C-alpha cells in the first residue's frame, strides 16, 4: 500500500514542498531514504514512543519511506509528525482520504506532544501557493502561520488530535488572526522616546536626517555622552513598516527561530545590536546548516554596532558588500542561499582609546599616533559607505537638570514620513530604490545638482577642510534629504552647509 503525506523544507527564507511516500509490504524492515540528516533518522525512535504512549501500535510490516525530492537535504526534527501520520496511513490505522488536502509539520516528544518548529510562516505561504486546503502545525506556531489568508491553519498540541482528525472522530478549530487590525494597533508603541533626551539638538537633527533618507550614520563621542541612548530611540522616528515589509521581516525571523511563541507579524522595524565579539558567520549568516545572520535579522530596520573599533576587522569588512547590494549570498559546496539585508547601519565609537579626545572638561592621555591608530581600525572603504559622521559632546549640567521635555518622537516621525513620501514619488520608476541613500551617480546628477552658489561652497569646503573625494557624493545625498525635509525642490547652499558639517571623520586634521 502506497501513501503520500506532504511537508515542507525551508531553504533561505522560502519553503519547498516535500512529499513523504510510505510503501508498506510484507516483511519487518524499516528504510528511510531521500537525503535525511541525523535528526530526521532519529525520528523513528520518537515516533515509536509517541504512538505507544497514546495507545497506537507502530506498523510491523516492511516499510520504505522516501522523502522527495531526494536531492534536497532534509534537516531537523520538524518532519516527525508527517512521517508518523504517513506510517499510520500505510498500515491502515488511519484513513488516508484527507492526506492530499493538508500539509503537516511538527516535532514529536516521547509522550506524543507536538513541539514548535522554525519557519512556520514560509511553510504556510508555500501551502497556500500549492493549493492546500489547510496546514496542521504545532499550537505555538499557529498564530504566526495564520497571518496567511485563504488557508486554514490548525494548531495542535498532541499527535492524538491529528490521528482523530484524519479518522473523522474530531473537528479541529482553525486559528484566525485579524492581521491588519493587529498590525496597525502595534505600530506606534515604542519603549523609548526622543522627548526623554536632554540637549543634543544637533545629534537629534542628524538622526532625523538619517531616518528621512535611509542614511548610515556613525556617532563619535566620549563615554557617557549618550550614543547608545540616542541609537535606541532611532526606531521610534523611522517610517512604519508596510504590510509587505512586515511579512518579509517576519519570514526571516521565523526561519531563524527568533519569533516569540504565539506571536503573529512583526509590527516594528527590527533593532539588532550584536556584541563586538560576534563571529563572521553570526554577523552575515551561514554555518553548516545556513541560518540568517544579524544583518538579515536587521532587514528593514537598524543594525547598531556599539564600540565599532572593537569589532574584528574581518567582521567589519564583510559588511561592505551587503551595505552596497542590500542582500547577502551564502555559498556552500552543495548549495547557495540568498538572504535579504537592507538595513540602516548605526555605529558608535569613542574618539580615542581613553575616550576623552576633544572632551570639553577631561584631558585626553593618548598620543596623536594612538588616536590615529585607533581611528584607522575602521577602513576607508567602510567609512565610505557611512553618509553621516557626527561628533557628540557631553551634555552640560544645566541641560541635564532641565525638567522640560524635548520634542517627541511622534512629531519628528511625521516630518520623516513626509520626506520619505517625497522620495517614494521621485523614485517610482527606479527599481529597488526607495530612499536618497540608494541613489546612484545617474540619479545624483538628475536630482541632487546644486546651483552655482552651492557648487562654489562645496568646492571651498572640500579644499579648506581637506575632505576626501569620496565625501562628494555623500554630501550631495545628505543635502538632498535635508532639502526633502524642508520640502524644497532645489538643493540650497544652507542644505549643503549642513551636509558638510556631517563629515567629521573625513577631515584629515580631525585626529590631530
């Protein structure tokens, strides 16, 4: 007797349909083929125990199980449930009449309870694409998968429920999530607000410009000057996620197993802040079983690198290509996986090893050579991809003790959203470009051309401040964003002057 049950394998952030074929004949052997890894092979023992505890017998006939297509490696314990159901169907213990209408995934415990899996959202999307009526998955993953409409998602907690469902002895309740209502209800609930920040108006302004144009930013300042505090508040002024962006972001976190249990869509832009001891593969993704790295988990959000010079040079250098291409390809001998990585880089660092270079009240104990060596830990090509470089001066006591609240994140966000809408309209016909930071040379000459006065100012600044040639394009991009914030069609000299002030690290005399 030949039975077919359907599951799915997650590759990158998409799923592939897996057909589990079970053939039962005379004999007493068990064969599992189709490129299963060790965790899939071990499912045999888990299935035997789960069935025994729940009062069912493991079939004793000759069983051949094939997981097709056989050239895709099947990894992990999430195939336990479809394998168990296929075995019971082949032995005639349960009716196979409804097998073709449902896709199943879940890990079995020895007592038959069903444990959560990774990648429930891409699996649900694949089930709908392939025309399945429903998806049967662990209860903890049900809400995550239920955001996919036109698909019945059944959350189950024990194998007995699934067996009784296929034998028409039990009705399962589909999980229903009002995706839009939940999505829009959570979009403006932020833990941190710019209203709590005392002083630092120039840094707030630089962060507003960074948010409005999608620009990468680096903050240089003494310990305790508020670099991390400001960075944590940046998500509160970014434009809200669209439903499409939210779905893509949720897929990545689902595949990585980073979604909270019983959660549905991610409603706020991600904020990833890895420690400086992070490895190369943890940053960009990979491993023997490829997983998304920090840069992909920060997709559509922010990657915050605190104490930038403390990161390994190799880790920082692998960021160069994703910053440019906005995706990362993990290549292995047998396969290649693509992950999206469109993030805003926010970095912070001390100006020197002791931290007090250029400090208004504390003396720096570093020699000019030490300061230069410290700054040189960040390579020119990486700095080249950072549009805004801002110096943070510690806040004086009278500002710290001031009880008045600053401008709220909500009002700053309104200006940012307006500026982004202008950019979206401008780049309607440009594929893959939605903000000023992504402009190429052709678009720069079209939309960021300063007038004669502006060009004279830019020439003067570059000569007097010893700005490098690579700063030219960056200044024009930032000036375009400042003009958009003021709803100005033309780039004025005042916009260029502000953009030039955001190039602190490009000045050759900055570190002595």
